C-alpha cells in the first residue's frame, strides 16, 4: 500500500514537472496560427507607449516575412532593460527614452548603435469639463488645481521637471505616478483636475473616446522632447531578422504609423 | 511521537519551502549591503516606512472594529442570502488589488456616489492618507473576517447558550464568552490583516496616488526606486522583509496567541 502511494506520488510529481516544462517552453508562441516549415519567432520588447503602433508595425512585418511570428512584450522601458539583463530572450528593444537605452548599451547588450525613430512631447490633459479652468502650463500652478504628474524618476516625469525648469513654474502635484497611464487614468476618472502626459497618450485616449478628456497643448513642451531609440539585442538567435525589424520601424511605412499616433519625427 | 510521513510528501514539502524561501535569499545576495544603511535612511525611505507603519496600524484597528462584528454575524446568524453576502464580503481576497482600487475609485472618487456626497460636505478623500487607509482596510478586512469566522464556526455555540441560560445578556455573552473563546483566531486574523496592509500596493496605487509622505507607502516607494536605483529598491525590499519578520516574531515572543488569549480573558474578567 505504501509502495503504491509512493509510486503514485512520484508519478504526480514528475507529471507536474513535465507539464511545467512544456508550458514554459511554448511561452505563447504556438497557437498563433503560423504554418509551414522554418517558422521563426522574433521577440520584440517595446515601451508601453508604443503598444498600438508596434502592433501595427509587427502585423505588417509578419505579412512581409512568411513564416515569421513577432511576439511583442510591452512594459515600462526600465522593466524591459532589467528583464533583458536577467536573460529574457529579446531580439529587439525599443525604449521610450535615451537614458534607458543607455543602460542596455552600457551593459553591452545592444548589437550596434540604437537608432532614434520617434519623438514625443508632453501635453496637458484635463477632464472634459476642465473643472479647474486650465488653459496654459502656468495655470497648473493654481493653488486649488489638483495636478497629477509622473515621478521625476521615470521618463515622463523627467520631461516634466525639464519643462518646469525652462518655464520657471513650480508645480505642487497631489500625486507623482510611476507610469504615464496612471496619470491619464487619474484625469479621465475625474479624480484629478489636470495631468501631464505625452501627446500620444492623449491622442490614444481621444481616439477611443472623443469625450474622455480635453487636450491642451502648450508651447513650452518643446523644451523637453523625448527621443525613442530602437536596437537589435546582442546575442539574438535571429540577428538578421532583428535588424530587418529595426529597419521596418524606421522605414517610411513605420514612420507613417507612428505619425498617425501622434509621434514626431526624430 | 509523530507518525512517519511518506517520503514523497516530505520531498514535495521541501521543494515548496525552498520555492518560497529561495527568491528572498537570492534577492538578499543581490543587495548593495555596503550602502544599505544610507539607502534605507534617506528622507524618502523613512517617509515611506513611517507612512506604511502608520496606515497599516490604523487600517488594522479599523479592520478589528468592523471585522469582528462582520465575522460574528456571518458565523452566528441565519438569514436569506447569507452565503451570498459572505462571498461578497470575501471578494477583495480573490480580486486583483488593482480591481479593488478601481472599485474604490468609482465609489469614493470625486465623481463617485459616496465621494460626491463627501465632497459636498467639504471632505475630499482623493490623494490623501485617508485614501491609503481605505484601500488597506478594503483588501485586509477579509483576512480578519475569514480567520475569525472559521474559528467561531469550529467553536460552536454551546458556551454562548450556557451563558444565556445562566442569565447573561447578548452583550455580556459576547464580551465574556464569544470574544475570549476566539482570541487566538482574532490575534492571527489581526496579524494577517496588518501584514496584508503593509504589503498593499495595487489598490493604493490605483485609488490613492503616490506622493512622498502622503500616499507613497513602502511598496510604492520600492516600485518607484526600481526605475532608477535597483540597489535602493532591493535595500527597501529587505527592510520590508525585516519589518514583516519582526511583526511575526513580536507576536510569537509575546507568548504567542495563547498569551494574547489569556491577557484578553483576564482583562475582561477583571
């Protein structure tokens, strides 16, 4: 009896390990309907703000390269660099700013020089009814206005402090978020009177719902232009394919997709 | 003498324990220990630690005050839809914290029904420490309720019925019989609620925001520091581990839950 339960127990353990092994191997690449021999999977790590545009570019890339599946992983740029440093199998990395890309190049994990492919600037967003009456960057310093910004540690917050320095206006935010999407959410929910986000974030939210928020562009935003670089990752198993993807991002077609989303040319 | 256990059970248990312990140990080895002290005593870190301890203590107190009646009602009364109410009360336990935060935002936010009423009364919760406490209570309450309710059910109603038959009123029975009998579970539930508060992240971030000294608790500070200074993030993580271990150790060194029960029973009897 004990012998039997021992065998059953060991069998269950081996089975569980085998299952765990299988599922981690697939990682979601299968089941995407790719057919034929010589299938290749290109893994692209991209900043969260690139979600919509990179999905479109990757879709076109798959059309142009038979048998190639592009797997996209979106997160904060710093997160993605940390993941690559810990051995995540990325072939291409697109960062939301140059300092974060520098972390990757400093670690010797970039194959070649990063290519700038887009720019982004800040804009003011308020709830549609603009409860605090914001019309300019200076208005954000109104004592009663509840303003939410990104924390200085993250790219959008760094841009915010640059604009503050350039304008001499000191903001007293009620919250400093770690992600630009959290700033956007605080404004669209009406919790905050105003927020500073990227033009592309505002445009994306307005594309989904024209009454989501009010976008107020301000000239001083030009003081802090964020540049997005992309690079093939060192040690990629598909080095050639990776550089082709980088070329697709910087191509005319790629630029059109990015411009439609509100990104500027580098 | 303890009965002999099957070898495979012990093996899986060892794997399970290693799985829980190993990541924390590995993280400790990655820390910049030479600068640990300066990293955890920066103004930002101390503000975050202070805020975390205060909000967790306050929310734990609220959890006890509100959670004990909830647990007793769920365990001791029968009414239509009781099981549904019970499931709903325990919902924050299984919901992702960010969903809890969204729910709180829609209810207590400036444009939510409750938040709107409060706003009219001149009370603004958004982006305040109160919002942090509300998030903590929301996610921690089920831990206390579940622990206490389970104990009450196992305990049965015999002693209460005896007390009532001897002439004790409902309040007297509650204070002198019901509560002392589940004191260990109350202590355990309180500890769990405090620990859950200390680690709360998602609901706080979604509902309360993140500002140094006001809403940025230790987990939020760790999340932010990780963007630019992974060493500081690891140091703060280890600080949180130390605080958590201290909390557990404190409860055990204070005579464990049995001492707590005796103290409570003695205090009430005296």
